[in-house]
C-alpha cells in the first residue's frame, strides 16, 4: 500500500506518518510526501498512491484545489483531509468533490486509522 | 465594539499540546513579561470574524516541542527551520480550531518570528483573550485578537436582528 501525505508543514507530515506507523493496518505502508497541492499532483501521477491524506490550507495549491483538479481530471484516488480548520461548509465542499473523510487536528492515531478504514 | 467570542481556547490548547506533543500542560494565571527568547507563531482569521491568534513559546519549550515532533534525541541538533515549522503548526492548529468555533471563513498560513521578547502585534486589532500556560516548566501564551466591528456594521447587525424577529 502507498499513502501520499500532503502538508506544507514537515512537522505535521512527521506526525501523520508516526500516527500511521502505529496502525497494524497501515504501519507497513510506503509513505510518500508532498509539500503542497502542486507537488502532490505530480506525485499522484508518478506514484499512483492508494490514498491521499491532505492538509487544506497550503501555499501554491491548497488541498481543496488539489481535490478539485483531480475531480476535473476524472481520476481521483481515495482522498481525505487532515486539517485544523474543519467547518460544516468545508466538509460539504470536500465531500462534494469526492473526499471520503475530513479528520480534524489534533487527532489520535486511532481516529486517523478509522478514517482510512472507511475510505479503503 | 470588539467582537466577542465564546470559545474555550484553553481547552483547544490543552488538546493540542497533550495530543500532538504528549506534554502535560497547566494553566497559569500570569502571562508575565518575559524578555527571554520567544518563538511566536501567528495566523489571521477573516470572513465572519476578523482577527488573529498568536502562540508565544519560550525558546526551550519550542525546542522540546520540535524534538518531540521529530523524535530527536537530546544531543541532536534542532534546525531553525524545523523550530519555526513546529511553532507555526501549533499556531495553525490553535487558530484553525478557533476559526471553526467562531465561524470565520478563512485562515491564513502561519508566520513565525523568534528573538528576545519576540511578540507579534497586529495593528487594528484589540486583545480579546490572553491565556498563559506552563508546559515542561516553560511559558506558553496564546492570544486571540479581534478587529473591532464598526459602529455602522454593528447597527446593521442590530437592525437585521430586529427584522428577523
């Protein structure tokens, strides 16, 4: 399994990786990282991840812009948001564009794993 | 008139520090006026609520937080870039949770400054709340700032509230 983690914060990418590593289901996954939506778009083409975990607010291309670009291309891998600023409007917009979940920061490893379980 | 907020910022900070850093955290009563080195992160909220959230970490706390986030040993060097990233992310998480609670529409990317007594001031805002904590024996102070609502805007809001009744 390959998981793409998209966040402009290196620290947050480390936290997501560590949370996934604690999971018996996802601990052995190959984890790829991107710093923003633009970089992620290229990696999705090159690496074909099984799931994308993305922050919402990032420079260059935000997470929602990434998801909208994928939706427009007609090829969206399983996709979820890991974000500090979840609101009902953001949730609705994410789901309307094909996201499977939105996990709020801070999160526990169990919460993140459960979200992935529901998406995959 | 200053925008009022009904947000439990203390609980937000407690949740972030305990969940993300794994550090115990205690409420403190006095933010103090430390001239020591601070690492301060700031995010801005706009749309529905216009204001800012700042997170001031004593440098040693910022270093310990960085070591915890990156699983560094005590003798491993901590880069300035990683230090700022961590404090920026703490500000991002705090501000993001405040954003969701106050109904703001947009959250900025964080900005971070560091140095002796390095605090961030945001012109045009007023202090709504300033909360002090002790974490790993060091100071952590979180502030919420809000742009005052103009008299015309306040009157418009009051008129709409009457019309809605």
